[in-house]
């Protein structure tokens, strides 16, 4: 992997992300490690923040609101829109604010990546079946190669997390799925293990076989 053509994108690890996401503490720890490794390797660190205006202007259609009209999630009147303290950005990092799930939709992210000469993304964050998945698909449509770090991701429930990761693996042909340890090995130029599809729809599953199939994705030999 060419580190000077790579960037880390951390999706929406904001203070408000503690709204019932399973395994969040482990995701934050792994993200801390990945940020440290990227900084040591000279890889740019980019954060996204989901933002909703308190007055509802620009809000997604039928987005949940409180009785007073304020968005239930990520209202810009609350400190909870800020990045978690454990992984807070440095002045040299890039923070992208977004008003829809995808980090690429009507934001400057693609412009920033192209300005940096980035062709390959390391990505993780929340939620796996929402903002993360839409960002991964949009990155693919813009011809980025993607390293999806599965233990840097989580969702509101394990089933949605597993299904979303498996769907991305099936259809994002430029995708490599690996854990934090192996991503750090990759950054350091060492041998590492990852999962990558060798055909379309490679991980077909049923409700009964999802966990078994997911195990193949997250534990490559």
C-alpha cells in the first residue's frame, strides 16, 4: 500500500454516538489506535460530523423530531455534535460536516481527498448500516480503493451490523475487509490478513446462516 496516496476517514464518532450502539467502547479504542498509526505513517486523518440544524432547515425528510420541532439527533445546538474527546482532531486534521448520511453527499470530502492525491481510503465509524455504508458506496462510485476496518464500526444492533458489512463485501468490488491489527500491519509494510471478494455476491446468506457467513468475512485465514 502506498501511504502517501492513502487517507483515514472516521465516520461520525461524535459524543452523541452513545445512543445505544453496541460495543462502542471497543470501536473507540480501535479508532484511537488507528489514528495513532496513521499519524505515525504520515497518513492524513479526516473526521466527519453529522449535523442537523436546530430549526430543521435542510433536515432529511421525516427525520425524527422532538415535540418542539428540534431534531432528535445531532442538533447543532448541542455539544454532542462534537467529536469524542478520546479521538478529538488536531489542528492539522480535516473535519467534514455533513447534512445527509453519506460523507460525500454535498460535502467537500471528495475535493479534499483529490487535493491530497488520495486514491485509497481506510474507513470506519458509525453507524454500519447507515452513514458508514452509504459513505462506502459513494467512495466506491468515485473510484477509491477501500480498506474497511470492521472492528472500528458498529450499529444499533448486531444483526444490522453483520448484514451491512456482508452486503458491502458482496458488492463493493474494490473493498478489503480487515481488523485494526491487520490494518496497522498493512500501514507498516508487514504481512497482513484481509478478506476480499473473488466474485460478485460471494457471501450469500440466509437469516439462519448470517452469523456463520459473517465469520468468514471477519476471520480470514
